[in-house]
């Protein structure tokens, strides 16, 4: 995040960190010069000195709790926990300034290990019983770009895989082999365990 952000948006400006958790990212953004508003459903977990708004991101009306527009909106590993990613993205568009940027990260269920796992088990990697139990909404790049983003009034400016050169696999030889195969195939979503999605308003 720290490496990617300056390529697309720079402070000063207003930033909204959605699903802020303890506030670790809010603190970093504040230190970088952003005026930060953190939003989360659980105020007890929040520890940062930045402004905090209690909000349920599953609520279609969550943008009303965040008055004004923001030059930067972040949602790090949030969208896959929500009941309706498409509805959430519409909310992001509502609070994003016309020249603003949104950074949304989410597990890459379409990467090469994920496709092999689905072929063998019929289950989505990082969404199955071995994964985080609160993951309920996988994000597929094609569906995101063709349906969800246009409906929200957003477009994909860039996608960065994380890790950039491979996967979090314990065995180096397996990690190298997966990276080599992914580099030879045309699909843009094969690399990385997570998507780092850079979004902007249409127009």
C-alpha cells in the first residue's frame, strides 16, 4: 500500500479508511499527511488517534455517516467480508471525490493455486473451510469489471498482485514453479494471493 499509493494520489487531502480495525492504516495515512476518518462497526477495537465513525458497511446507507467527499478511500481486506460487494462499491463511489482514488484489496481466488485447488476439490481457496470463516463474498475480476464497477460508477485504473512476484507458499520450489507457470499464461489474475485494486470514478 505504501509503495503503490504515491503513484496514484498524494496528500494533502481527505482520506476514509473503511473497515479500519485497530486503526493501523489510519495512523500511517495520518503520518503521511492525510486528514483521516476511520470507519468500522466495532469501536472497541479502534486504537488510533484519528477521527472515528462507527458504521456498518453492510448497511446501504453507510455513506451518510461519512459526510463530504474523500480524495482517498481505502478498504483493505474488507469487501470479501460483506454481504453485497456490489452495493458496497456503490457506497464507495458516493463518498469518493470526482478526482479521487479508491484502493480496495481482497483475496485473489482466481490465482493459479486457487484454480488448481478448485479443480481438485471444487472449493474456492481462502473461502473454504480452511480459510477465514468470515469470508463470504469472493471477488472475480471479470464480474467486477463488467458488472459491479460500471453499476457503481467506478472503473478499474490498475490492479497490482500481492505478493508481486508470486504466492505465499511455504516451499520455495513450489512457489517458483507456480510463478513460472503463471508468467506464461495470459490471464491477468493468476499471480498474487491478493488483488490490490485501484479504482476511480467514471468520467
